[in-house]
C-alpha cells in the first residue's frame, strides 16, 4: 500500500455523499440544523483542497429528492443555506477560478434559494478551473425517468429509432453530460458510516470506486479527504478486464 498521494493518478471526478450532519448535532445535544450549518463550512474547506490538488469536477450531494420527507423546519433551514454560503464563498470561488454548476430539479426550490444558486452559477460561469457541482433536489431515478421520457418523445417524433438508443445516447441526455469525459465519478465518498448510494448517480456509478468513512460530515477534514483519495489510488480498477501490471 502506498502512503503518499500520486498527483499523476488523481481522480478527475470526485463525488461526495455528505452524510451525518444530524447525528453530529444530536451527539452535542444541538438541533439538527446546527449540523447542517457546520457541514456548509466543511464544503468550503474540501472545495479548496480539491481545487488545489487539481481535481476537475467535485460533485457534492446537498439535497436529495427524498429529503423533502424531512420536517418542514429542517427543510426551510437547508434551503436558506445557499444564500449564506454563496454570499461568503463566491468571491473565493472567483479567486480560485472555480465554476459552480448544479444537477437536480431546481424549479422546485424556494425562489430565494433558486436566486442564490443561479447567481452563483452566473458569477462563476467564466471560470475555467475546477467545477464545483451541487446535486440539489437531485435523484438518480428522476434523472433517468426524464431521459427515458425525452428519448421516448424523440422516437415518437421519428427522430430516433429504438435500436439507436444506446448507452452513449442515454449518457448524452444525463445532466452529467455537461462534464464531458469526466461525466462519471471515478470515486464516490460517503461519510458517516452508511454504505449505500441513496439514489445518487446510479447510472454514472457503474464503475466508480466507493469509499466509505465513519467520520461524520461536519468532522470531515482535508486530511480525511486525502485519505479517501489515497484509498482510491490503492484500488485496482479493472473495468471488467484484467489487472494492468
Ligand atoms: C446529510 O446529513 C445532509 C442532508 C441529507 C441534507 P443528514 O442530515 O442526513 O445527517 P444524519 O444522517 O441524520 O446524521
Ligand atoms: C443522502 O443522505 C442525501 C444527501 C447526503 C444529500 P440521506 O441521509 O438523505 O440518506 P439516507 O436516508 O440515509 O439513505
Ligand atoms: Mg443522513
């Protein structure tokens, strides 16, 4: 096992399921929202580290299509976070040449949340460095349903034959197609000890390395992030072939 990160074999696309905010707060007898607040600051730290390392795309799962099941008060607080987060962070993102993008259905977000997200994307749209991609109101099944509906309508209009629906045409309609060669995450990190995807990037994760850590997201540090990347580098990706020597 190598103990140092090899900067020539870094993943192009890192995706993170930021989990454990609620448990972090509960352990401290704080309301769950205190965990979300602290978790927001962790995004800033990890973004900066990932950008400094030369990662091309960092996708962070911020809100799932299933998270609407949570108490209204908690949802309201989570939805207020982009406004606070981007106000402070956009100048730093611009300084670091980081571009903000999103995946997920933004149209269902409260207007103020939409406005904050749209402004952050517009203010960083010219940046050419790392892409910081927020999955907000994202669900992989919803994403795939939309792709299938779109392809179905192309077939109905006679623009596409059913046998022309291939893995490549499907991938081209996914929201992650905007990241080109880096559309699929090389590694998906999940904090807090849970070992599941929770409707995150199901198609795109076909050959992602999965790295699970028990650390709760509010406690996750740049050093923990580097450890996860090191674990990724110590895996042997075969993509169905045989081990490359
Ligand atoms: C992740 O932390 C943040 C979101 C899902 C928005 P949780 O809020 O899921 O934290 P736990 O899993 O309850 O500890
Ligand atoms: C997944 O975490 C969603 C995000 C991190 C935004 P959850 O905490 O919602 O997932 P489950 O409910 O434990 O599967
Ligand atoms: Mg959770």
